[in-house]
């Protein structure tokens, strides 16, 4: 997985986690807005490891609940229907009476994937950082489920890395990637990949303008041909702040079913304010290593 790293010297200072998440939550509460009704090989070729799913670890769910209480006075988490459900934390109680009304926070059971030999997972993170990433994943999964086509519901976190998710109930299931990865600096800095069409490889890339003048690449690519069938996956990637953002949905390589989304579907997500809020938080307080860092090491 991507190992968490503090911002490198010279980067802009970031705000405290609690302040950022509380600010985001309170802004949502006061806005009163209604709920909204590369190519990434890892997303297209997850292989059989994605199928190694176990029952959700109760400890992980409990840690996420604890994280919700610590990080937010009223942190919204989305349920399957997209309605925000709020839970009051102990920190928000100014007096013992009257007692606040507690509501159950829907914690999405994560999909479990056993790491390969030499590979790390979120379970290897320090407790505080693991809890923070679990809270982020839980909320991000709700936002993605609300914004993506219903064929991808439910969207659940995958416990091997903070940027991994899974869409679909049983079969087919689709790997999702939502990555906000810090850009490398200095000699390690990478140029943006060219946006190219390659007809022989069934690859199409379009450059699209997002709000704020952000230029994104929307990529549709076919791969994993088997038995006369070819599955297709879709990726949108762009720069935001000090990070490279990737949103990708791959096909089910076992069932040989293409991703049930289009490039326009992912671009609609990338334009949404809820999604950009998640991106902004992860950009200010990274959860992945910088580009060029070694995974699992």
C-alpha cells in the first residue's frame, strides 16, 4: 500500500486533522444543501486477490467509529440512500443535560484483502493514522456511491490501502481507485503523461476543463481479453494543489464484465463539490506517499 508520509520540508503547512474535518462537517451542516440524488493498471488488473474477501473485521469497524467520534463534532457519513447521518461526539457535549440524541453511524464493512508476501496493508499503520484513513475511506465510499451510477452500489472501502474501493454487491464487482497522491519534487518530479489515442489498443484520451481551470484527462481503455471478450475501464486524472488525483473504475476480470461507467460519469464526479472537498482534505493532509516512492516498502 502507499505508506503515509508527512509533508516534505518546504511544502505548505497543513491544518490539524480535527480542524479540517470539523470545518468540512460544519460547513455541510450550515449550508443545508440537499444530498445529490496511468490508465490505472491496478484498477483494471486487480486479479484474483480482489476476490479474496473475508468477513469485515469488527475491529476495523470499531476503529472507524472511534475515529468518527474523535475527528468530528458532527461528521457526516453517507448511507446507501445518500442521506447524511450525523453522530454527536463526546467533545461536542457542553453539559450532561439534556443528553444529545445519538444516531447510528453507518460504518461500511471493508472488503478484506490479504497482502502478498512483502506487501503492507492499512493494518500496519499506527493506530491514529489507521483510524484517520478508515474514517476518510468510509466517508469517501459514501460520496462515491452517491455520485456514481447505481450499478456500482454499494461502494465499500478495501482494507489494503486508503486509495482502494470496490463497487457492486456480489457479482460482478468492480475495483475502484480514488487516489490523491502528493507530487514528487526536485529531481524526482514527473511530467504529466501525454493524452494520446491509440486505436489499436482501444485507448481513447480526452482533455477536459474542470471548474477552476483544472485540466483533466479522461481515459477509456480496453484490456484483459479472454474468450473473445474484452473488458473496458475508465480513468480520470488531474492535478489539484500539490497532488495528482486519480479516479478509476475497472471491469470485473473474473466475470469479464466491463466497468458500468463512462468517462462522462467520472467527469461528473470530478466536478462535484462533495468530491472536491474530499480531494482538498487529502491534498492538505496526505495519506499516500509521494510519486516515485516504493509501494509496500
